[in-house]
């Protein structure tokens, strides 16, 4: 459920008409709903009710500080994957002891910054990384709390580019080597081993892969405990999928996911962390764009928008489907027609949808891409010197620009010309 609904024939974000935001900030833009963000966070928090737990929002999904602050005020921790994300979370007021640091290639500078600024734990992905964290902790005179990310060799049954839990993927250490790696970690005085981490992929639409992975984690917990390790925290990653099409998508609900966690891991008495990104932000955001031209092609009509692949890259990169709706609600019974919906960038990959049935649209009409809140704005670029598009946050009947569209001067003046030119 989200808070982007039609009222009297017009699409609203909570109590604000989308057309009003478009008039104020221009198109294209991203808009997020505070109520939807909070609702999704709450679903996870409630799903783990009765267990000691922390929901650490995977901020890579949408990392604007206004979004982070909204979630942090509701009690969320953060999952970060770079020094930049760490600093951004801190800037949004998230305390270090609610920030977990994931990622397969943490640099020495990033590790130092997190150990200096405070960190809940590092999710360590390799033995060389473990050695570096140990050395920096000793140099700073602190002890670094860590989990080790294990790769359970489970098929997440999702798009190949976002599956991470098979042994051929670059993530974590093979679960079969866990005893050896944990013994190594325990021998390093700058580290305190507190738990196990696992993340098998993103946009999972079934519970079964989670069940396989979490069952392996439960077995591993008992094994490592019997080997003398005080395993007391389990970080279970993110990955629960969202419905991208209104019509027929019904991925498992957070409450069902929570019940699975209780069933597979509840008996261990561990503190549970989860790192959802997409389910919190995905359906809490739209990308709104304007029709520039309607062009009749050979056997098809193109809807040419002012938004493009640089603004929302998911269709080009993952063949992802996003529902696209007219901001002006089509009259009941109006005949739909198929359009290829494209942006102005000079490559055929700049196609959002093919033969998508839409009501008749004309230049100047607004359309909204649903489910664009996660991995939308954060993955955008200025390809073709197209400015990063603004982000807007709605709260009831209020809205605020939370990232401005840069001017062309700002973009152009970022380049510096060498002396010899
Ligand atoms: N934790 C870790 C260690 C992760 O690598 C990820 C996502 C998450 C949590 C959050 O997963 P989520 O709950 O959002 O599924 N750009 C792609 C998705 C990449 C996901 C990468 N890792 C897309 O647009 O589909």
C-alpha cells in the first residue's frame, strides 16, 4: 500500500496534487511520501516484535538525508556501504552505534573514518579485509565489532545482476570455510566477533531462498558457539521484494518474512538485524515526467518524455518493469493504446517500456513512474549533461524540495581546464 492515489481525477502524493509539485519544481522529479516510508519501516519493525532487533535501512536504496532523518526518527538504524554513505548517515543525525558497515571492498580510509566516528559493526567480507580492520583498530587503540558475511550458496531466484548468495558471486566467505575464518578473526586482538551476516540478493519474491539461507545460518550459529565463539547478533541482510505491477505481483509480506525469521532463528536468542532497502523506499517514491512529443513510428507510437535513462536506469539496466500512469486520471472506459515510452537520450536502451497500454496522451501531459523510490535517484547520472533531477518529500499537505536541480552553470563549472589548454 502506498499514498499515491487519485482524488477527483488527479494523482496525489498524500494530500498534495502531483501537478502542483510539477508546477513548482518543473519536470522530471522524484517525489517521496513520508507516510509510505514510515509505514514500510513500521511493517518490518512490527514483524520482528518480540525479538531483540534493529531494522537497519539499506540507505543505498534512497539516501537523501531527509529520508534518512525521517526513518531514523522512527527508530531505524542504517546499513552503509561506503565512506560517503557513512558520513551522510552521520550528517543526517544517525548515531554511530546504529550504523552497520557492509560492502565487499571497504578501504583503509573508510574503515578509519568509521572506527573514529563510531560504528555498530563491520560486516566483514574477506580475510584480507579482516586483517586491515584489525590493524587500524590496534593503531587507534579501539576494538572493532565485526560479523563475518557468509555466502550460503543459495539461489535467490532473482535477476542475475542482483543475486549475491551463490558461491560464484563475489560476496562473503564460503560458509564451508566459516570455522577457519572465525578462528582467524578470534585470534586478532583488534576485533571482537559478535555475530554472523548474510545477504543473498535483492527483489526476492519467494521466502524459500531466505529459509534455506537462514537455516544454514542457524546451524552455523550452533557450530561456532560450540567452537567457543560468542555469537549473539545475526544480520540477515535485505532483499524482500516489492510488487512492481499492481495487477499480479504478490511477494511475501514483511509479517510473513518476520515469522520465517522467528521460525528459523528464534530459538537461538540472538539479536536480529535486517537491512531492507527496496521495500522501505521503492513504493514510497514516484518519478514524474512530462510528455514532450508523441511521435508516430512504423507500426508504433512513441511517447517521448523529458525523463530518461540517466534519471531512472532500472529498465535499461535490469529490464525492470515500472508501472507508468497518467497523472490526470483517465476517464472511465477511455480506450487505451500501446506506446513505446522513451526518453530523449541518443541510444535505444533509453526505453522505459514497449507497447505499454496508456490512455491517449499529448505533449505537456504528466506521467508518473511507480515504484521508483528505491534505486532511482541514487543511480541517476548527468549523462548527456542532463541535470540530476530534484527530489521532493511530501508530508501530509506539505512538500519540500530535498535536493535541488543543479543549474547548468553549476554542472559546467565543475570541470576544470588544465593550464596547457
Ligand atoms: N544489504 C546488502 C548487503 C545489500 O547488498 C543490499 C542491496 C541490501 C541490504 C538491500 O537490499 P534490498 O532490501 O533493497 O533488496 N540496484 C538494484 C538493486 C541492488 C541491490 C544491492 N544490494 C536494483 O535497482 O534493482
